[in-house]
């Protein structure tokens, strides 16, 4: 089974060591939640795993080969990333942004073909964006922009999908739709890694939870094990246990 692996990563930003021997594997047919305090290094770890962040020590391996040996387009066909925000210096429409997910499948200047257009439409439908996808992205709400970003990654049809706070700005219905979609993608063979603070939303749908603490993955395992009271107290500094009141609610589609 193919894997995307971060092995003993050390990443320093300025004078601060953000990651210290951080190790994490993303496996096909598995969905993993990456959680930790603000500033723990979740975004840095995801960016390192796609080659967008320089690593001071350690390796990122894609299908057993160092990430650096993969050509850019080959790597982009296999690993898709949803950042926390979309940077759109030009007034691209949502559809044009989603179509960028197909560029790794073509040489520069090649036109999109029928299979590309079909993949774009599937991605737009998957995130329920048809009503606004032809509008300029700067005119969209934060939640709509988030759905366009996810659709762009889906259009790539990559083996591995990494998402950084993908439900930020999403309403409850679309957050639940996204979690369900990611679970379905994992069941179909993708490896999914989600960095999120929303433990109650994601953990029940994940195969594994990894808790980032002091620059390393301090806890990793099935949700019920990883989110045991002692682990939550160590990583987040809070007590945890069964709900004692009206929340958390068990929302479902």
C-alpha cells in the first residue's frame, strides 16, 4: 500500500524549532486527524509533507522515494493540498480555480480534454458549489471560497489529500458534507490527512488521530485511544470526558 511519510522532520522558523523529529504516515484507505494547540506546527507539518516548506533534517517519502526526486507535475498528481486560505491576486472565477487542479495532468499549454472537464464537474458537484462557481472568487464568502479550494484539490484526483482546517467558515450542513465526502474518498482508496481543531466533528469519522505536541507527534492511534483523558490533558491542558449536558450534539445529514 502506498504511503506519504514524514520521517523525523526538524523544521526551524527563525530561531524557533517548530518541528522536532516529527513522524507521521498518511496511508491509502485511511483518514487521519492531526490536532494540537495553536502554534503546535500542524500547518508546518502539512506544508513540509507537500514540499512547500524547507526541512532542516529528516525526509518526506512518497511511495518510498524522497519527495525531492519527484518531478513537480508527478508529485502534484499524487498529492493534493487544501490550504487555510486561497490567495487570488487575479479575479479568477471559482471554475477557473477548480480547473487548476487538472494542470498537473498536462504539459504546459495543453488544453483540457473531456475527461478533465468531467473531473472538474464532479469536484464542483461534490462540494455543492454549482450556484456560485462561475463568480469571481473575491466576491465569494469565506465558506464559498473554502469549498472552491476543496474542489480544486478534488479535481486533481490525487492519491493523497492533505487539508488544513478545511471546515473553517463552513456552515454546519457543508461541514458535515465535507467530512462525509472525505470519509468516502478514504473508503475508495485515498489517503486523507486533516488538520483541524474540531475534534468532535472529525474524530468519529477517522481511522486515526495524531496529536502534535512539543514539535513531534506525541500520540497516534484510534480516536478512542488517542483522545483518552490523559492524552488530551497532556496536549491541550484540559480535562475531557463524556458529555454532561446538551453538548456535544450528534449532528447528522
